[in-house]
């Protein structure tokens, strides 16, 4: 039987050892093996099937904000541990590990910049930081971003990517739903646009507050969006859920979203929406992006 086995040569083994571990990535949808650099250049969208892999908070800033115009705010804010919470490990230890992993101080990156020459305030959730969960710092940073938008008379954009409220902070986390919603109400009263972009996943208290309160609620394709998870709902109502339940396409069909946009076309889409709502002419760059 050894005749039918292909021996492993020393050269092949060396080649495998020398191959960088992060050089290739497998698409979870079509299983194609993708060159990581090409995937990154395509904004983490599979070139074979257009499946949207997760994009980092910094990646969304690069995607939407004009180069050289972004200024980060409140980077020094850190979560406290008001409950002295401990499960499998202490909450304080989780915060330290999460900051090392994500390089951000908490689960949202906020700042000001320009989107196609339109000044905006922006907040981007960071899923790598404890699942993008919403704690006190997340709510505070987003509220401050909204207040900067109010002060500067400019639009607010929030990109949601979160598992929901952070249980380690208990009621302090849930209070952020009211805090952020109150600031968004002020924006609405002043006639300043708020664009909410929902990505995979957007769930829990984030969905129940600022994620669904946009003047425009737009999602990426096939994003999981909901409050409770599908398994929890099925166990509660004792019924099988319809196919595609809680995915972007399902929500669009039933009127909970305004649109679903491919990530690669998100910037010209948001530019067109903002300029329309603010009474500004469409830019040449947006026209060129849409034509392409």
C-alpha cells in the first residue's frame, strides 16, 4: 500500500513551515481560499461570493472617512468595575486582555472627520473588544459624539457591531440605552441627520436603542440583527423560525431597514444620503463611485 502514498519531502515540509500563518483566509460562505492582502484591499468582502467578513473599527474609519481628516476623541476613557464583577475571571482582567487584543480602550472608536468632504461625527463599534458590548464607556463616547455633532451642526454616523449590553456592568450598561437615545432625540429636534449602519452582528441592547433610531437605517448584506438570539426565541415561543429570520434581507422585507448596501459602495451611498438631507449638491466623487 506504500506505493500509493505520496512521500512528504523535506522541501515540502520546509515550505509549509515558511508559509506565513496569516497569508491566506478561508471564506466561511463559499470556502474559497483567499489571499489575505487581496481580501483586505477589497474591504474584507469575498471576491468570489461577496460574503462580508468582519471589518475592524479602524477599517470602517478608513472605508468611510476621507484620508487625513479623522481626529479621534475620548481615547483615554476606560471602563470601571462598579460591581466588582467576577465570573470565570475578574472583569478587570477581561478589560486588560481586551485592550491588548483590540488596541482600543473600549468597544467603540469615536471621532470627527469628513465623509466625501462633508464634516461628520462618527462612532464605530469594535467587536474584538468583549464582543463589541455596550458598557458605560461605549455609551459615554457615543453620547459625546452626538453632542459634538450638535455643537458643530453636522451629521452623526454610528456603525454597530455588537453582542449587546455588557452584563459585567449590570444596570450601568442598560442606562446607556437611555443616554444615547436622549442625545439622538436632540439631534432629531435640531434637524441634524443621523445615519445608523448595522453590521454583523447587531443584537441586544444596541439594537433596542441607537442602532435602530437612525433617520436612515442601512445594513450590510446578511448581517444578524435582532434583540434576543434565534435559539432563545425558538425556545421561548416553541416554534420554528422562518428561514433567514433576523438577517438583513428579512428585516428589509418587513420594513425594519431602509436599505441593504454592499460595504464597498457604502461611502458613496452615505454621501448621497447626507448631501440630500442637508440640501447639498451631490459630489463628483459620489457620482464616479456610483458609475463604477
